[in-house]
C-alpha cells in the first residue's frame, strides 16, 4: 500500500512563495504518475500538476507561469511563486502505479491527507 505525506503548506502573504513536498512509503519501485491537486473550501478538487518518471510534466494553464512541479523518484515537489488569494486551498498529493497520466482525481488510487495553503494579507 502506498502512503503519501505532504508538507510545506502554511500562511503566506500575496506575492509570496511556498514549496510543497510529497514523500512516499510502502512501495519500492517507481510510481508512474505523481500529481498535485487542490481543493478550496466549498469547491471540487481540481488538478494542478502531474509528473511522470520519464520527465513528463503537465501543469494547469492558469498556474503554469507561477507553479513548477519537480520529481526525484517517488518524491515530488510543487514550487509555488507569486501566490494569490485564489490559490488558497488544501493541496493533495496523489499517485498511481501504472497506466496513463490522468488529470481527473478519479484516476488516482493513492492520496495523502493534504497540506493547507492560505494566501492572505
């Protein structure tokens, strides 16, 4: 069973930066897709970015100039710059073992508990 643990969230002022980390355990071989999703209060969970072992990267269009995903084996990071109040949400790491690289949360069987990001003055 794959366990995912996110860290790095917090309270930051608009324009600030945060770096989220997601570490894994319970699986020795390389995971296929590792993704970041976020869910704001009262809203559906939405895709942010995904990374594959081969260097593939997909990122949500609305954040592509501010957010960067990186990955080393089964650890993934999300560097978030120029944060805006609209980025306030709980950020979740998700993973799958094989197959395509979905942006739908239903495509990911393994999830962390999330880390809260609050952007406010």
